[in-house]
C-alpha cells in the first residue's frame, strides 16, 4: 500500500524594515515556541503570496506594510511532505508593533546589536535579517503581466516577481 502525500504547505514571511531595524515576533506555539521569527504564516485560499504576507504582518503585529518585492524562497522536503516559504521585503507604512497575544507574545524591531544579543532567533531568521541589514540581498519586484488576448476570462490576480 502506498502512502498518500500530505498537501503541500505554502507560507510567507514578512521582512519589515524600519529605520535600519527588522520586525520580528516571538512564537507561542509549535517547535519554534519562544524563538523569534518573521511575522507570517500560511497562504489562505483565494490569496496571492504577497496579499497573504501583508495580512499576516497586520494580524500578528498591528503594523501596516506594503510589499517591495520577493527576497527569498526556502524550500524544504521531509519524506513526502514539502513546504515552501516565500520571504518578502516590506516597507513599513503605519502602526507600532504589538503582539497578537495568540500566535506571538512579543513583536519588536531588531537592529544589529539586538540581533547579536538575542540567542532565541531561528537560524534562517538570523541569516536573512543580517543580510537585509547589510544590504546583501537581491530584490525581485512585482511585474504586471499582460493577459493573453482571446482566451476568455483570466485570473483575478496575475503577475510575476522578477
């Protein structure tokens, strides 16, 4: 009997930068409970990746932000389970960080000194934050893609990050 594969997981993380610091949240659940990560989560049905990251940042921190572009994709496989995590660079628009009290119990800005002084940061979060603060990343901005003519109604949202 063959084992049925679980559905793929697609999630997003928001790298929100303000005044040379990056917004991180401390998780309250799962294997990373008590550690700092980027605000984010799973993509809901009917959402694009960039819509999901803006929503997740707002829900977890109260911060309004807008997507600048895609800066990384982490792909992971564990047996039949696969997991894709897209990281977006976001521009701070409004609000002060406040944890939602459910998924996270702290939300605050980390500069180089705070990052160095905090052991409870996941390795991926630390790596990306250090690179973003040094400007050592490539930004893939959103590009509108023309809809093909004569093919009937198209999708509600259709664009490319490149």
